[in-house]
C-alpha cells in the first residue's frame, strides 16, 4: 500500500504542481491500488525477452536539410538566443 | 467518390456539402476542434486536375477528418490540450503525406481526450464531443471526435489513434467501423506520442470497404518509423467479399463474463449465430491473462506517457508564459498546470510505477503480463483464425456518469487493450442498436492477417442492417 507522502514526492519529481491536492492524491491512490491485482497474475518466474532491432533497420544517420527555421517557433526566441529560466 | 471520378458531381460540390453538414450539426456534436478553411479551394484544385486530364489520386477529393494528435504541416495540432493550444505543426505525418498524394481533402481536426488519455472524449480541454445517437451520451474515446464526424456524415472517413481501444471504442459507441492494425502496419511518424510501444494510427469509416480503401493508402514501410513492417503493398480491398466459410472462431470467455451488460451479451450471442450462419465454426476459448490486462496496460502506458510528456516544459512547446523570475524547475512545474486532470494524474502515475522500489511490483510485472498474454493469444491463433468479443462490455453511458471514477473507466477498456498489448489487429463492426445506442462486435486476427480480418469483418457487416443515425 502506497502512502500520500510517496505520491507527493513523485509529483514533485515529475515537476507537476497541483492545486486540489487531496483530489489528485485520492484518485492516483485508487488507481495504484487497482494495479495491485498484478500481484495475483502469477508471473514472478516469467523472464522478459527483449526483441533485438538490427542496426540495418535504423535510418542512416545523416543530415537532412529542412527549409523551416524551427528555432524561430520557440516562445522565448530572442533573435539570437533562447531565453530559459535560470538554472540556479 | 465514384461519382466524382465519373464526373457526376464535382469535388468542390461534394466537399461544400460536407462543410455545410458540419456547419449544420457540429454545434451540438462538437466533433471538430478546427475546420480547414481551405478545404473547398483544395477541392477546386482536384476538379481542375480531373478536367485537364491529369493523373488524380485514388481519393478524388474524399473528405477526411483527422484526430488532432496527428500533425498536418502549418496547421494547429493541439492534442485537445491547453498546453499545445497554439502549436503549429512544422511537418506532415507520414499518413498525411500519403493521403495528400492520393488527393484526399482534410476537412478538419477532430476532438479527443487530452493527449489521447481517456475513453469518453470528456477529458478534452475544449469540451466533450457528443454521441450522435443520443446527445446526452458519451461518444467513446479517445478518438471520439473522429467517430462522431463519420457517424454524423461530417466526412467519409477519419484517422484516429488506438493505444488501448481509442479507435474501436468510439467506433462501437457511434455505430461505425474502427480498425486497429497489426503493430507497425501504419507509420506513427507525426503522431504525437503517448505510449509508443503499443499505439497505432487506425481508420474509422462507415463501412469495412471504406476502411480497407483507406488502409490501402496509408499502410506500409516508412524510413521515419523503424517499427513499420513491410506489407508487400497488399491490396486490402481485393477479395474482401471472400467470406469466412470453414474458418474457426474462438469466443473469448473472459470478455463476456462478469460486468457485461445484458444487451451487449445478447448482441454477442446474435453475432455468434451470424458467424455460424456464414459457415464458421465457433467455440469458447480462454485467455487467462485478460483479467490482468487493464492493470498491465495502464502501468505500461503511464510509464511511457510520463517519459513522452516530459518534453512539454514550455520552452520547446507551449504557451505565452514569461520565464523571468522563475527558477528552472519551478518554471516547468508552473507551466505544467495547463495540463488537464487526467494527464496530470497519468504523469504522476508514470513517475510512480517505474520508480526505484516500485518498478518490480508494477512495471516489470506489467511487462511480464504483456508477454504471457501474447504467448496465450499466439497459442490460440495456432488453432483459430479469429477471436471475437464485444468491443465494449457496456452500452454508451451518459456524459459525466463515470468521469469521477477512474477505476470504473479502466474497466470499460477490458476488451480492447489485449490487441494493443499483443500487437494483434482488431476491428469493431457496428452490429446492433439497443435502446437507441449502438453495440459493436470486435474481431481479432493474428499479426499480419489484417487482410483476412477485414474479410471476416465484411462478412459480419453483410448480415447487418442498422437504422440511420438520428441527427
């Protein structure tokens, strides 16, 4: 059983700020409680097999010219730089 | 579009009538988030091509609507989210490029649950769509706007996306055909990501033949999506009336058990009789992992969504919100308040279930359930050609009825998520109307058997005559 504090910590780590705290916590709690049904699936001994994707399936790593200046679409593009919030 | 091709009606007239229908009915239905103001001009260009004897694509100006999480260059793609309210897509999705090459006309972008997270279209930041069969009821989701637009004659076909049933569920609720192809059959390049490992773009149309026609246009390899598979340019329309005589069909017992509505159960029994009448052999089969599939599905999708939505930091995509005065993390947290409640909940879940200390209990177990479910269904397809179940175990419900109970909403997905978790193709065929509300029957096939799946769907469809939608 997870507790409210754990959910609050995760919300903070996911950079989520919420207004109606209790409502979110209660609903997320109900969802996580439902996931406990996975304990009954009897899959503990299953080995997860991964599918290999050969390198040949990937497209060639080369520059493809693009006519639009995508950087100009950014909200805080200032002509020669992008204004971001301060890091410290 | 045969009439346009034969010159009996111009593409301009046809598209004008479609736009007129949208103007007449969409105020009540809210299928569309944007209408393409250039649609009629685009149709005129196609008429010019026809008149001048130039090659014209197979769509001949066919009016198609597009779910608003698929990019069309230089048009808004909002994902029904305030976060992307003014986002203009800088490129075409591969499916859009392919349809443009075939002279389709995009009449507009359709409503959805925000970032395709939901199954009623009530979680759209711009208000819910309404079911054309009864305006008080949900149309299903998340591709609710797409299904409504087809059902209400606002277009001939639509493209939706299906992560856990988001094409088939609204198709069932709105009385139209919805198809989720084999994973990889249709490129996802240009589809705004929610849960990449299981989602697919899929057509919604009025008939199985129209569905196959659209699939012919959009399926196949794409160098921009390395999960796409080579379909050898199959013609999905060729032999679509081949029927299903002698085929073996398994009825998935876990999908017709506890909680199924009596009207849906009755429709399922009638569908089984129809299949038997068409010469198929039907037997009950078991997929034990189905009862854990919804929990596995939400665990996997939340995890992938948590990662995919991390890009929405309001620096690369977003709305006008000055950065001055904020520290980096607090700015992003504040900006993300524009996400709606369901997206916020799933981001929190997406951080929780794969996190250190919880991954073994939730995420890894979900992956194991996914794998075991795939093994179980692969075993069944060694013996059976198709599997069937009702698309949704309940009838469409009223707007607002389940919105505050996320776990009740989870269970509406129980019959659709299996196709996504296993990568198998599945289709919803409109089958009956009960109390004025549609019921769809779902057919599954083995991977890459999309063509025979469409043949089975066509066979079932040929036994059905539904009343006209009351709009």
